[in-house]
C-alpha cells in the first residue's frame, strides 16, 4: 500500500489556490483528509449558477498534490461547460482522491470520502469517474445522499451512456469530414480501454470499423485484440498511428506540443476529459487541419444519464438525449467552419451563452 499524502504536502503545493493558473473564479475548493483511512481528497466546485455542482470523483496516484489540484480545477470547470452545453440544470464540480485505485482503495476510505461530500450540504453531487466504479459509489452513499449514478438514485453505471454519446459523436465527425457517418471500413485508434473505451471499441467493431487499440494495462489490450480482431500499439504512440479517427479515452492533456504534430488521424473524437494540454492547442489542431470534437461535448452521455435517470424508469428518453450529442457536435463543426474558429472555442461560447442567459 502506498503511503498516504500528508496534509503538509497538500497545503504547500501550490502556495495559494487563488494564484493557480487553472483557478477560474471557482466558488469553493475544499481539501479533505481523514487520518484513520489515509484519505486525502480535493473537491472543487466551479459553479452552481445552473444548480448544484455535479461531477465525478477520480481516484488516481498523482505524482504530487499540485497535479491533483490542477486536475480538480480543470475538470470542475469542464463540468460547468459540459452540463450547460448538455442543457442540464446543474453546475460543475469535481473531486479527486489522491491514491492508487488498484492498491489503496478500501471501503473505509470510500466511506470517509462520502463524509467529506456530505459536509458540503448538497452544493456538490458526486458520481463515478476514473478509478471509481458504481459499486464504489454505493459505499460512498452510505455516508451521504449527494451521490448519483447508483441504483438507489438513478440508472447505475453511466459508462454505457458515455460510450453511446462518444460513438454518435464519432459518427458526426465522420459525416462532417468524409460525407458519411458510417464507420464501416474506417480505421480507428482507441487509446484507453476502461469501461468507456472498451465499450466504444465494441460499438465501432460491430459497426464494421478496423480497430487499433492501446492501454497501459496489457490485459485490457489482450481482451480487445481477441474480442475485436484489433491491432495493438503502445499507449504513448497511439496518437501517431495512421487512422481515420483517433479516440482518446484515457487521461487528459494528451493533445499537446509534442503529440499534435505527430497525429496520424484527421479526426480526434474521444471520451477523455481535458484532452487539450492548454487552450491554445485548440487553434493548433485547427491549423493542422484536424477536426476536434470538444471533449466535454462528446463525453456528456454519462452525466446526462446520471442527472436524468430515475430508479425503475426506462431509459428511452435519456438515450434519445444522449444520441443528440451527435447533433450538438454537428452544429459545433458547422459554426466552426462558418466562423473560422476552433471547435473548442465554439463549444465554450455556446456553453457561456447559456450561463449568461440566467
């Protein structure tokens, strides 16, 4: 078991959250610690303008607390835009737990995290994210009612809905770039084979796409190769593989000064959050002629299911709203071409227009 991050480390990196480059008028940033379980967590509430801040909890072995804070700040802001663009009456927030989900996760630690969420009295509503499953959220729910994406409060695991939205987004990108939304015969590289990435790969395989897959967890690669007849590539070179579409479904900041010049596909459309290392990389993608599906627009299916799902109620209406992600992206692509703007800038503007209309 890795040693827990100390409170001293958290409060000294960086010196002041208000000076952090990713701080964007966040309403609240809470550092939580539980000595008994080793829990160290950061909960960032970016905005509650549209309603309570909904966003998942990510458990990850961050190299240092400063990177964890960066992730929490960026992800929470992204959730504000994602929820606004999806037409949800919810604000944006995010939580991170500084621990290795494969080695450090315990029920006691998850329950302690639930206690931290409960202290915020509903201003933040949590759900699953990287390193956290719907079963883990059931444990969190023993200490707080402010949980979504579990059977008691919704439809359960949101990852199939995220995958559905990403698949529809890929189809929209194919239609915009090639004139047909049919993945059959297209070569697609999927990077990251967790719950969402594996399901996206399955959908693409069933639609007739030729797959190349990558993940840092080799057993997941082996499963995908066997199930989908896929080729494999090293995870850190997946972006450079020659393909029609690159589908990043791992962690963020994968589109940066090093990878953008090496991209082997004219379309980037995947589920990962915060894919752009910096805002300027949006323009860099457009300059290079790459059609980019803004991450928070294409991966909104999960939050839609979490926000709107009700126990015992069918999901037909939710699936329809998730499938409409393709229409949203088609609109973003069209406006980007008409205005000669990068696609992320267009998505940001559409989200901010909804916030400004309050």
